[in-house]
C-alpha cells in the first residue's frame, strides 16, 4: 500500500546536453553543437548550454552534498537516488521533474527547446523510469511552441510511467491563450501540469520577470513565489478552468502560505470587478481549490509552532497540498521532520490521497 | 411628506411625479431610513441606501445593465429589466434594482427594496 508520494524529485544530467546525444538525431547533434569533442575556442561556447541559475549563486552549493559522490553529481543516478531518497525515507512514488530543463522556457529558439524536451523524455524513460518502478515521469515540453508541445504530449502520454507534464516557465503568463492547446491536450490525457521555479527568473529575456532585479541569492530565492502568484492569478482570471474543467495544475516549490491571501482577496474584489471577467461564475477560490495543487517543500517554519496547523487550515491543506522533498536540492525536506506534527488524517491527505486524486491510476 | 395606512404597508408620498423623470433617482428619508427612489424608463424602484457589504450609500452609485455570465474572453452585455443593477460607489458590488440581490451572492447579500408607485401626480413608497 502506498504510504508516501513525493511530487517533486529532480533527475539531473551528469554532463549537460551531452547526456542527450543518444536520444537525438545526427542533425540535431550538429545543430546543438554537442558530441563534437569539446570546445573549439577558448572564449565562446560552441555548443548549446541549458539556461539555469547562472547569475544567482548559492555558494554553499545548490545540491545536498551527500546526494552524490566524488565521481557522481547529485541526482544523476537513478539507482543511487532510489536507495538514497526512496528507500531511506519510505517513499513509494516519486514524480520526476527535469532538474536541468527547469529553464528551457527561456531559450530564444522554440524548436531547440522542444527538441531538448523530447530527447529528455526518452532519456528519462530509459535511464530512470525503467530503473525503478517507484519513479513516475512528468513529460517535459517547451512552452514556447504550443504546437510542438501538443505533439510531444500525444507522443509520450501513454508511455509506461508517465504521470504528468512538466511545463517550464516562460515570459507569457499561464492564463493566456498561447497555452490553451497545451491545456486541451493535458486535459484530454488526464495529465496534470507541473510548474516549477526555472532558475532563470530575471536572468534571460524570455524568462519570467520579477519586480526589479534582486541582488542576492537569498533575496531572489525568497522572491520566486511572485512568479507563482502571478501565474495562479493569470490562470484563474482568464477562466482557464471554465474552459478546461478537467485540467489540473501543480505548483511545485512555489510556496503555499500566500494562497490564503490570494483566495481571500480574489473573492472579495471579484464581487466588485466581476463584470470585467464575467466568465468567472463562482468565487475564484473555488476554482483554485478544485484545480490547483501545491507541493509542500519548502515547508513553512513559523515562529510559533501552533501556526503550522492554523496555516494549513487556512490554505485547505486537506485538498491542496502534495508532499514533496525537492531532492537533491539543498533545501530538501525530510518527510519525517515536516510531517511529524500533523494529525493522521491530514497527513494521509498530503502524503497520498491528494496526489492520487489528481494523478489517478497513473501514480 | 404625507403618509397614510395601506394593506401593503404605510403609504408615504416621497416626491411629485414631475420631480422624478425617466432616468433619475431621488434619495429620500422615510421613517428614519435613507432610500433611493428610481425611475428607469417609467418603472419605479425603491432601494435602501445602505450597501449590505460595508454600509456605503448604495444609491449614490450608478445604474446600468451588466455583463452576463459568458464563456472565457467573451462579453455579453444586457440592460433588460432583470439585468438592471446599481453599482455600489465604494467597492463596486452590483445589486439588482428590482429585488436588491447581489449578483455574486444573491442569497447572502441583499439590499432591502420597497414598493414604489406613481399615483396621479404623486410618487408613493410603501413601507
């Protein structure tokens, strides 16, 4: 019996795009400049690199330093991760979200990003899903080109172990029509769509933008929830869940304490601004509670311990929260620590039932 | 202001008909209550001048039609009688002129309405 589902685990490449070589055509290897035996010059890259958090730096390391070895970078080996994460913590299911593709929504060439996503999906199936049957995959798509994304969803949806979709962040907010073909395909296959911080916020032109440019990693990392708030508001205000009532969205690593204020404020202001968005036919919080889920990591650590349960009550945790560890990132949550003080019923909802409700048989 | 009893409430003359032409509102004081008396295309309405949300002077807000529930990114405007609303001047909440119900929470939020009639040259409110 399933006891614990982890909805945000990152498989990583050991050598960047080179890892995807076996999953790409010769033409695309040429186009991306990979597999050509190293750099051709000293000062400029001659192959594509993956957009990640290159300008906001955690000098202590962005990964758990015990999640790898001298010869193996964290999160790069499915068997090691199965033992180190799943066995150690009693996790029965882990949803894989491409650790090194978090930022591909910022790439200026949509076809390049889509090709990388497709190759990643093959890599994930072969190198992870086939290694341990506790893994489930979020198939990656490139948000820049919805037509190619839809093709990829149809191509991958019925592969063994696929449970959802990972849609990297882009500079277009998630409620806009741009994404509607993707939502239609996701709803058609019953695949929830996860979004996740990209690492590229405010770094690249097509990455999500924040209010101003933070200076420090701590500042930037704490401000990431801005992006999730804006996307949740965009989804709700555009009436995406009126158009696609079966669509489920998972906000991974976006925080969740803020949803209380978002729900209250939307419900209050909607009563006076309803005529601007007449497709919102019920209090906006109802759509959020039905269709959007939030992963728990990084879990809240209020100054007063009793505030944890109060907060979980305010955000309807019994419906909205999905446990996640974010392994192998540095801000990993140990399920025993973060879930220890919860009443058993609520713990069961957060650890298993809420995920089962949206992922269904695929989990 | 003349008053008299009636089977449907106490009869209060609140205006002369000539003083309440089409498209106008008079805010009157009846038995200690502030009430908006409306003439919209010859139809008369009486609405308590207190917003049930935060107590704003509701009848100081504009009267209009409203956007009907619609598909995403489409608009359907109507100003037929059942879609006439007064919009609260503070937070913009919409209340139906005919029954005082809020459009978004009709069962929970409702402004009191009163029967208003034209009787000869008099506008009469029953309370």
